[in-house]
C-alpha cells in the first residue's frame, strides 16, 4: 500500500491542480466528508462478514506541497481503510469489478507501477477525487485496502479538537 500512496498522492496533486481555477474552493470539512462518503460507498459493496479498520487521520497535506508539485492553496484529505473479509471472498474479482461498481463519473487511471496484487486506481472528475482499491498483501490478513484522496479544500481556523496523527 505504501508504494501506491506516493504514486497516488503525486497523481492526485496533478489532477487537483488542473482545470479548477474558476470554481470557488470548498472547505476542508466538505472535501473530507466527500472522501469519507466514497470510502463508505466502496466498503458497502463488500458483503458481510467484514471488519473495517480506519487508519487514523493524517494532518492535512497542503495543496501547494513542493513534493506533490502543487500550486493551489488549501489542503487535501487522505482516507485510508483496510477491510478484512472472509476467507471465501474473492478479493481479486472484487477489485476488478470496482470500475463497474462505481459507475459513471469515474475513470480508471493506471498508476503505471507494476504490482503482483490486484489494484485499481480510479479518478472522479467532479468533484475531483481519487481512490485506489487493492488486495492487501499483509501476511495473515485477507483484506481490501482503500486509499482515497480529496480535491483541495480551504483550511478552516484551528479549534481545540485533538490533533490528528
């Protein structure tokens, strides 16, 4: 999954910075919720029994991060989930069906990195977002891993909420 994270962040940064200049920037809270909605949607496609493990949220990545070649203000949300599945669940077949399950508005965008496990990287144009769905390669765990990255959102004033990891 870590290999896909850097590639997905780089791809997402390029996607996020193209073509949206005239649109008003949504809030970070809004893009976070949009991303969580997509994670929930994909998780709902997986039949029971399943166990969803959400990775603690990261500090928001700035959209103008030099490493991601970004130039826009704001920050983007990254959601990462692992969904443990039953031993008889065909993870490879599920990953292959994700483009069909997500349907219109989503396009497959190969990351260009050869991997030995099932993986699909999807891009939604409006509102912009990416999601990578892949077969877990963690030993002893049969799971589907999800990595979703939002478009840029305007950062909101700091509150007294606990810091994210």
